[in-house]
């Protein structure tokens, strides 16, 4: 089993390396003179020269890649062209702020999704099941900003003006100092992914409940609660972990739109600014960061899958 | 409530009706009774409702089904008879596993893959409060494992289901059922998918346990030969009804109902058959020499050689894992990773179909095991049968159509079915279509890979008759691959026994069946149930 | 006559399909006819000055630059729809081809294609699009291409899995028996038998494409001003949500109705395809 996990780990590392390559190659796509493309036509010669030196443009491509990769590996993400400061400083607080958003939304949606999905599966074909399926089908269709705007109209401006629609904390102060400003962004993100987790949990649980071993457990006269906890649930964990991982990765992308909508001082907002400013090194750093989060989350899900599968777990003893 | 009688039936089912939720009947008034220590076989083909009837005895109905009348009366060892269907879910649960036990068809699906087998047996005991203490229960787990002929030690109990063979898994299922000393056990095709030697072992275990502990057993099966080996009485089911019920000997020897007669006649018998056409047999059509296949360390076939003459049928006998399908695929050109040669009328064939000429491809044809997967679900029957002509001949479209129609006639498939899709046909009709596709190029060699094992007994017999007739009409050399030695006299002239990738015995059918030379063949013959 | 049409027919008999079709049809008609209807109904064009900014003139008021919101709303769906359909087509065709090839061939080509997929899958689709836009700027062809490319590996996964499920079927073996060329096996034996999951994927990708194109425009990085576009309108008008809500609400509603509609159709296709598979297995 440990060999399997180590192999999975190596695959993740290889993918991560290819991702760095892809992110770096993207910068080669900058049309014409990259410095002109970044700074625009009105740039002074001094700034152009400074940027050329900073981007190391006179060095061969592979050397530039190695320098950049070396920086990334040692934790130096480069220099922002827009602020002229280190990317690390720019992102430091924002990573924390985004993580708060992500973790809160992930915990909320996972708990609600698993509970609703299981409940729905146990009431298959009844009114409650149809209601849950219908609602999750509708919400699953909506893009993040549609849900966000709907929540703003409903809870912040027009119908019930209860919560702030934008983040108000002054720069420097942590976002969680005013918890009310977190509610709408977290709720939006949670609403985006909960339907998927619910649907998947329902499908997986239905399949498990129809399985031969659950029927057998019932025919053995095992109490229903034990049937669920001992015979059904453990088999749903593996596949559902995969879906949750996929949804968390989706959150990592959705966070961009949500932060922009609520003017939330996180990584996603920074990415939009950087794209608008053509702040290439910041864009590189953030896309790499988000991809890394995705890869790690998926790795964890696969490891959960391996650990919950007795066939893989006992492979060595065979 | 009846007053206590000296001998009561352990299970009585009367006028049981089960409907789908939409209201169409699945069981139309089924009645039977089983006394303690008695084995009643419930026989029926697929779709007869036999599994529904078996589960209903435990008061269990699968999703989409509901009881619509009738009664199930069970007598616990230590109490009054109870009406199972009249009980609430909680009381029914108390009966299941305790008074009424169930042995499922496929233990690979029915044992929880994530729980150790000892745990799964102990669980039944715990649920029903068997024994006073944990030690007592542990002792019972060990005891019942011993009763079904499995090791009872701690180490064995700590195994997971996937670490056991199919036969061992099934015996764990039986141990689970007998753990609480139930008064009734329902066994749902418990030996399907097991090889004959293991089947005999399982049947003996069941017979011993029911006799020894006075357990009433409902043995559900489609296999009449197994019935004669285990059952005291037999009930024949068809379309949700019991059409005939009586002592096993009586029903099998002198069936009263037409359907039962049809079933009994259709069962291939080791001693039956005969009257096969004499092969003209002097031209050697197919010769396989020194064929070996290995996947890594695992050797699937070792140095296999055989010959088949024109108009002759060779029965290639082997259990699952013997390499019989690999061998036939090598001949067909579907497995190119082999050494050794395959010759057609003296000319060596290339290992892969891609390197064979159209003429060679036309000459070697293959009929697959399951007609449910061998026909493209998106093509009509006529289109599927036409494909070989399209790929392997230069015939114009009109001539191809003509040939397809002729071939469908030849396999006795109505031309009206030609425009249908496979899922609008029955299993037997599909297999005829698949045979038509193989015959449309008038092959010299026809390879039939377990062509009857996915079909019901009565359909199996008609397909076998068809193949025999075709062989006589066309003089095709045939290789009939099967795990069922009982088919031998019904189809084949010669037999080759394959075991672990080696041919251990070969010879004319009569000689091999009456005087087997190899130990393995003798064992197979001894373990094959006869009617 | 074929099973394929029965999947459609069974899907259409489901209530969610009918609702979905109606919702989708309304918005598609609006988006297609809107650019012509707008000037004719309101007398303004999409960029013309109609009155003071953020006033309640006309059907839905004016926006921050004093343009007529209703005219812009009517004109704002066409480009979005076009881009979304093109991106979906690219993604599904590319993904199906790669997935079928990988699934059927197996071996080294399979690993190569699927590892390449893994790399692309490591980026959330929107983030990958932003990376491309940061380098090449927000241009129409780039939006279509980059969203299509990010769909491809996701479609490929489904196509590969479906292909692997049928490739060991005996009817494929039978085709090999007649030395049928690989391309023909893929097109005539495999493809017709995996249309169920592919149709579902098509619907899903269309729903997502609409969402992504609208999201990028909303972020200011998709369709550019002064074009009239629903996503862009939400961005331009959201500062005045309290004063003049229609500039935000109309496009939000249109996008919501459209995506819900396509998702309902997709779901009915999925149920119909799953039902068919169950029947075949039974």
C-alpha cells in the first residue's frame, strides 16, 4: 500500500513540475516585445531597461526558466511589475484571507452536502428526495456571480438589508475581524458546490444501499442503524472524497469571481488586478499557487481512496 | 392459529402474491411447505420469479416490489409459528438471520468487502443476542466455520472476502446463514459460478448441515441436475406460478406438466445424446502445434497441440482459468501474443487478424459466449450479419443482402426480425443471429466459445441442436469450448480436456467418458451431477 | 428506429426536459432576435446616449453612461451565446477524439494523453483562461479557444471511460475478427454506443461555457466595452444596484434562466441514458 501512495506522490510531483513548465511557457506567448506589451507604449526607456533586467530577457529561455523555478522552490515568487515590490509581500496576507474563505465554504458545503445527500438517498423516490434533487439541479446550473448577485439583492440591498455587500475591513486588518462581511462570500461559494456534493453523495449512497452486501446485512437481521454506519457509509467515503476534492478545486477557481464581486482582499482579487495590469510574475505566482492547491487536494483524496479500500490496503499481505 | 401438532412445517407459504409498484404481478399465488430437515428445490428459468419467492420467505421485497396477498408462516425452533408478513419491520428483523436465514447467489457481491469474515459471522450472533458472552460467540464462530469445512483459526477469521476463493466465500456465506441455528435456510443458486468440484463440496456441506440440525431448506436453482443431487422435493416455477410440485425422484423421472417435461428433456445428460452425424473426417482442417501464451510469469497455455478434421466437432473442456478461451482466441487471431503455429488446411495462419488474408478470415469464424454483448446494440440484426461480408468479400450490396437473408433462414431466424435491434430479441434469437454472422462467410472452422452458458436450459438445447444440424449440412469443422462435460455426447465427436493451460487428455467422446485416463477427468466426471 | 432516437424521446417525455426546453428557447430567442428588436422597440441603439446616467427613463432606465438599459439588454446575449456554443463544440469534439483514442488504444498513447490531461486539469478552468488572457489580452477568439481547450480534458475523461467500458465488448472483438480498421471501429462500433454520456457531457459543457464566458465578461476580461453584453452589463451597473437595479437584474435573470434551462435538459438526457443502460443490463 505504501508503495502505491509513494507512486501516487511521485505522479503528483511530476504533474506539478509540468504545471510550472506550462505556466512559464505561457509568458513566452506575450506578443512582440514582452516589455512593451507589459508596460505599454508610453513607458520611459529607464523603466523598459529596468524591466528587461528584472525579467532577465537577455538570457536564454531555459536559463530564465531555471532561475524562476529556483526562486519558486526557495519561496521567492519574483517581483511585481505593478508595485515594484516582492510578490511574496503582495500575497502574504491575501493567502490567509482566501484560505479563510475556502476553508469555511468547504466545511459548510461538505457537511450540508453529505447530510442532504444521505438523507435524500434514504428517501429515494419520495417528495423530499425530489425537492432536494430539483433545487440542487437549479442551483448547480448557476454561475458564481449569479448566486452572489442574488444573495446581495436578497440579503444586503433590496429585500432584507442585513449584511454588507462588500468587504469593508481597512487594509492591514485581518478579514475575520468583522465576521459579518464573510457571510455572503462564504455562502455564495458554499451554494456553488453544495449541489454537486449532495448529488454525488445521493448517487453513491443509492448505489451502496442497492448493493448485495447491504441487502445481505438486512437479511442477517442487523439493525438498520448498524447497516447504515457499518455496511453502507464506509463504502461511500472513497468515491465521495474524490468528488469533494474536485469541488474544493472548483472553489479555488470560483474564489476569483466571488472575491471580485465582494471586493474581498484575497488572492483572486489580486489575480484579476494582475491580469488587468499585465503583472506577469504575479499572474504566474497565483496560477501556480492555485494549481498546487488543486494537486495537493486531489492527492489527499486519492490517498483517502487507497486507505478506505481494503483490497488495496491488504495488497502486501497477499 | 393452529394448535401445536407433533410435526409442523418449518415454513409454510400460501397463495403468496407479489406485484411491482406499477401493479403487474411477479408472483401469482405461490404455495409450498417445507418440513424440518427437508430440502425443497425451487426450479425455474430466468424471470420465473424464483428469487422473489425466496426473498419473500424472509419477508423481504426488493425495491419496486410489494406483497399483494397470501401468508408466510415460519416456525422458530423455540416458539409458536408466526405470520412473517403480518409482522412489523422490527419483528421481521428479529427473525432474519435467527429463524430465517439466506445464502446469496454471488458471495463476491454479498460479503461486505471492507469487513473481516470472522467479524461478519460474529455480527449475526450479536444482532440476535446469541450466547451469553463474547467468548461464547467467538466459540460459535469458530465452530460454524469448522462445520462448513473452513479453517477456524484467528488468522483465517481475520481475512477479507477478497482474500478467499469463490468456493471459500460461498462457504463463509453458508456459515453466516447457519451461525444462529436457524430453522429455515433459503439458498439462492449458491453454486452458480463455481466449478463442479467445488459445487459438489458446497452441496455436500448444505446437505449435511440441513440433515444434522433439522433445518428446512429452500434451494433455488435453474439446474435440474443439481436438484437430483440435493433435493427431497421439487417445485417447478414458471411465470410467477408453481406449475408442478412433488417428490424429486417422481418429478424428474415422470414429469406431469408439459413445461417440466420440456425442462427435463432439455437438460444435457452425461449419458444421453448420441445419434450425432458421422464426420467424413479425412481432411485435416485445423492444426494447432506447440501453442504457448504467457503474461509475465503467468503461463496461460503450455505447448498445446490439437487437430480438427472437416465436419468434426471437438469439445474443448476446461474450467474457468484453464485457458480455453485464450486458446480459441489464438486460433481466431484475436490474441497475437503467442508462440507456436495455427494451420488451416496445411497453411500457417498469421497470429493477428490484421495479417491474415480475407480468405483466411472468412474461413475461421467465432461465436462469442454472450449474445447480449456480441451484437452491436446500435445495429440491426441484418446490419450485424452483413458486416463480415462487407469487410471480407467483394460482393455487391444486393448479393450481400441476399446472402444475409439466406443465412438467417439457415439459423431458423424469422426474416421479420432482420430489421430489429438486438435488445428487441430474446437471448436465444440473439445467439442465432450471432451464429448467422459467423456462418455468413461459410467458414471452414467454427469456434464456439461457451455459446450456451448465458442461456436458459431450454434455449441451450435448441441452440445445440441447431449447431449439430448446421455441422451436418455444411461439413464445417467445429471447436466447441465449454466447462460442462455433460454436453459432450450431445455435440462432440472428440474431446480435449484442458487444465491449467495443458491438454491432459484427448480422445473420442465415448472412450474418454467411459474410461477416463487422467485423474482430473475422472474427478470431473465423478463430480458432475446426473439426473 | 434507432435506440439513439429513443433516448431523446424518453428524455423529452420527462417533465424537467419540457421546462428546460421552454426556458432555453425563451432566452435563445431573446438573444438571437434581441439585437434587431431593440432599436425597433425602443428607438435607441446600444451605444447611443438616451438620457442622464442612472435614471428610470424608458423600460429599464439608463446606465452609468446614459445608455438605454433595455436596448443593451436585448442586444447583450448574442455574442455570449455564440462564444459559448463555439467553445463547447471545440471542447467536446477535441475531448471525444482524444478520449476515444486513449481509451481504445490503451498503453503508452493512453498514458501520454491522460497525463497531459492531468496537467491541464490542475488549473481551474477560469484560472487557466485568466492566465491566457493575461498574456494575449481579452480577445474573442482567445476566449472561445481557451474555454474549449479547458473543456477538452474533462470531456476526454468521460469519453475514455465510456470507450473502455465498451471496448472489451464482444461486438468490438467481432469487428476485430473481420480486420476492421481502427478508425472505422471507433466511428462505427464505439461512437454510436457512447453517445449517451457524450450528450450529457455536451449539455454540461454548454452550461459551463455560458457561465465562463459571462463570468469573464463580468470580471472585465471577456467581451470588451462598449459592446452590449450581459456579463459586462452586470459589472458596469452593479454600483447602482440600489438605485437602478434593472441593469443588473435583467442580465442576471437571463443568464440564470438560460443555464438552468440547459442544465434541466442535460439532466433529462442523463436520466434517459442511464435508464437505457439499466434496461440493456437487465
